[in-house]
């Protein structure tokens, strides 16, 4: 089973959006997928509760209640929506369940500063330091041709982790989330720009570069 974690100690950076879309992407590819929600706000599980029955099945796991004890053992992918404010021993325990870690970062000075501190702590966790878990950063909810996105793009380009993709701030994510769908399950005429932006991330997730 492949374990993919979406993680950043900074709240409100779009972890649930990335986690649900990663889960739905692999599900639409025919994989058996489980989605573990470690956030008590249960945004990922709420999304899953709205998912239509005729869509590819994704099994929900209430990680905030009892960890991964009820995660299906036959899943090909386990996507983990990690909670905010994870530090110290809690962060170390979370990373034990991860092989691939995606860190979303918003275009704001506060988020960049918080992520710098978080990435420094994350890289010091034993499993990451030993390269037993791979990390990548994603610029999230960006708007092209803005100064703050230029700042974020420069910041992530210089960060000591791979900078994989930049995802726009689009209503398609709201449309998909409210219907229990992923961005890849929206009509092509509506979502093709987002599909193009996701291609570097999905390619990385499929590659050996994202695996220890």
C-alpha cells in the first residue's frame, strides 16, 4: 500500500482540497483508494459523504478518532489529510505513516514564513532525514501575474525541497468539492486548465522520484 500524506502545520492552506483531489485522481485511474482524515474538522470525510454512488469508490477512514486501525489493507493508495499545527512528537508520529509528503503553500507572506519554519522541522524528522519519505511543495490557490505569486514562486524555487506544481485559485475546486468530486471528474471543457496544472504533480506522484 502506498501512503501519500498532505501536510503543513499552517492551517487553511488547502490540505483537504489536495488530499481529496489526489484520492479521486487515483480512484479514477482504477486504483483501490482509501482517504484518511486526521483533522477533527473532517473536511475530507464530509466531501466523501457527498460523493455520488456512481463514481469510483473511495473508502473513508476517521484518522482523528483511531488512527489507521480501520484502514483497508487491500488499498493500493492511502491518502492522508493531516491536521494543522502538527509539531514535535505528533509530527514524528504522523510521518511514520508517510512515504510521500505533499506540502501545499499559499501565496502570502505569513504562509511562506510559517512554511519555512515547518519545512526546517520536517526535514529534521528521522524518517525524512534518512530519505525514507520524500517531500514536495505545491503552490496553492495562486493567481498569475500577481506580485505575491512571484514572491511565492521565487521562495519555493529556492526551498530545499522539490517544487512540483502551481495550482490556480479556481471555482472549479469549489464546484468539485461541494459535489463530492475531484477536479478530474469535472467536464473537460470546464476543467482542462486545472488538469494541465495538475499534470506535473500527478506525474511526480506516479514516478519513483516520489517514493523512498
